[in-house]
C-alpha cells in the first residue's frame, strides 16, 4: 500500500475548528511515546475520532540537536518517521491497552514527504497526523501489534504520509547490558561524508577489512551513550538507529551531493543484538536520467543474517 493512498484521509467532525482542534502548547507525557527525555517528545495532542481513527499533533523544532535541518532549508524528513513512531506507541498505550513497561519495536516503516511542505519557517512546524489503526492484534486481551497509517498535514497543506507496524512485548530480563558486552566502537566515517557535523552522531564505522573499505560497506557504530538514538536502556538496537544508518548510507553513496530523503520503505526482519557486530551495505540503483532522484537500497546484516532492508529515494539538493 502506498503511504499517499487517498483512502487514508479521514472526515473531520463538525466541531473540528481551526487546526482540527489540536493544541501545540505542551508535550505529551514522555512514557506515552517511549521516550525518557522530555525534550525528545514531538507529540503535543491527540484524540480519537472513531473506533480506529485518530488525530494527533506534533511540533517539529527548527533546531533539533540530532534531527537538524537539511542543507539549512528543510526539516529533517526523519522527524516524520519519529513522529509516526511516537504516535503509534501513544495510540497503542492510550487506546489499545498496551502496558507502559512493554518493549516496543518497529517491524515495518514507510514514509514519504513533500519537500515544498517541509521547508523551514520562522516558527516550529505544527504538524497534524490523520491516522488509522489497522491489523490490531492481541494475545489474552493484551496488545501485541498494530499498524498505524497516517497522512501528515502542515496547516492546509499535504506534507506527506506514512505507515508503521509496531510490536509490543513484555519485558524479559535486564533492560540493558553492561558496558563490557558491547562490541568495540569502530572509527567513524568522516562526518561530512554522511551529512553530520559531529562524529558522535555518525553511526557508520570504518570497516576493519581492507576489501570492505573499497565499497559501500560499513560497520554499525553502537553507542549506547548517545542521548537521542539511545534515549533509554534497551537490549537490542533501536529501529531508529537503523533508519539513521540508512540515511547516512544514502548520503555516503551520493557524495559529494547533499541529499534530502523523500521516500523510505523499510522492513525490520529480525531484532539486532547489541553485543554482536552489524554490517551495513548500500547499493545505488541505476537512474534513467541525470535529473532523477537517487534510489539506494540499504541492508543490515548480523551473524550472516539479513536483519534490515530499506529502499530510500532522495533528492540531490546541493
């Protein structure tokens, strides 16, 4: 299903009012979106429109410390992915009874954005998510999975759409490993190659193999001390780390051009263990003409197994 399928549009209730009645004055409680830091919460308001229909508000900061503007002109499109992730967790807990202590993992994620609708403005962007929950699954009356499909609107403009499948599972064992269990942190790729300013934000490491260094292959840098990607203790690599790895791999594949991801379709095939090295690979797909957006396939492998697969389409913007 395409995330821009017009069937996702939901009718507004008669008393919707301006901006469909949403408020952007405070953040949602952090536990409802699976965040530890209040500053990382994007969702500001939410309401139920029908049995499986919802409206949520999200505010995108103009200067997020990690999801920084792209080329000084656009909001980072990964804010759309993180908004969708937070919305899915909130809907799952608030309306389908997922316990707050459960572990939430992404198994599918796709989104696309309209570049002209995510340009930076003079104030934070107020985004509206018109969402529908599908494929809701339960075991013994406890939510185990749901899919959230949403259209993203900024004011009266269509800004994009997305779809995310979330799994919820009971916590098992300690929430985090001891520091000694992590693999050695590989040297980072030079930040400018992957569109970063600070090497601490680089998730692609220089591979140890000389043969691997000649291609678009990297070792994943697992830094559990990163304040955004590892916002709270976890026993597996968070899905948004892999999404960021895909974005950085696309940037490296398209260097020296700066890229704006406009479409991403990812499948998370298996959990990735924090203690086991992970390999990221990218393949740039052939373009039909010079002006066409770049399309790159990014994969993550661990212990010889394909764990993550993403197709990213990106506009070259300088």
